[in-house]
């Protein structure tokens, strides 16, 4: 069953270009590794002023688990660019899980 990971982040002032460049470089260098782990799709979504969410679509939850070391390595490169979100969250607010319902509007 399809699984997703979603990570909310806020970028420090002046770091947005480097933040986006980091993700573009990651996909060029680690894209094949993530694909091999089961990643189907990656999106970086700007949700507000310096606010972003990373959305990963995966073949299944086991794929997310397999890719965690690569995702943590990527996050380690981002940490200096991120603001603490407060509320004891640190610099990211990650969630992941299997799809409870899906409907592909492109095929219906």
C-alpha cells in the first residue's frame, strides 16, 4: 500500500535559495538511491513565508524505513538553514504512514 512522509520546516531568513538548491542537488545525487528504496515521487511545497513541507510518496511503509538513513543524511545538510519550530519540535515536524484512502483524479 502507498505510504507517505511529510516533513514541515521553516527556513532561516536569507537561506531559501540554498534550501531549494540543496533539495535539487539531493535529487540529482541521491535520486537513484531513493528510487531504489521505493520512492515514487518527491515534492517540496512552499506553504507560507519561509515555510515548506517535503512530501514523499513511497511504494510502502517499508520503503520509508529503508530510506531513513539517506533522509537523515539529507536533513543533516539542511539543519544550519532551518529555524527551530518551537514547542519542543526542533527544526522539523515529520509524520509518515500508509494511505488510508486514495483516489487518482487523473484516471477517473
